[in-house]
C-alpha cells in the first residue's frame, strides 16, 4: 500500500511540474491584469449608478421642500383668513410630506456613507491595478 501511495504521489508531482513548465507566467499575469481592469470597470459603473441615485434623491428632496414651503404659506394664509377647514386639510397634507422628506434625508445620508466607503475601496484597488501594470511592463 505504501508503494502505491508513493507512486501516485510521484505521478501527481510529475504532472504538476510539467504543467508549471508549460504555463507562460507573463501571459497569466496579463490575463489577471485584464480581469482586474474588467472588475474595476464594473465597480466604476456601480459607483456612477450610486452617484446618480443620490442626485435623484436630492432632486426629489428639493421638490418636496418646495412643495412643503408652498403648503406652509397656504396654511398661514388660511389661518390668517380664518379658514379652519382648509387649514386642517393642509395640515393633513403637511405631515406625510414632512415624513417623506425625513425618509429622503436618511436615504441620502446612507448613500453618502456607502459612496464614500466604495470610493475608498475603489481607489485602493486602482492603485493595486496600476502597480501591477507597472510591474508587468
């Protein structure tokens, strides 16, 4: 049993040695660099998507802020003219709008945090990629 195990081990080692000699290290390195470039491109695309999402959320927050300000002005006018029924209706509209604005604010803060972290990781990976490119050339 010991002889068979040793022969099998020797055969495997021989095959691995032949494979190591057949592989071209520069070609493998170039392929790894291409793979890294593809991954960086995907991550840069994801970052652009995150930035676009944040911009959209900021625009929506600004729209809701303008709408909120207009409703508050209408509310002040309704109270000044003694229109209690209109004032109540405006107050009912203001509450959900304020809640939506708060939700948008939290969403934007979360996106900002994620974007900052993602940018740091991406920058680090870009530096590694550039170093490997220099080593390869």
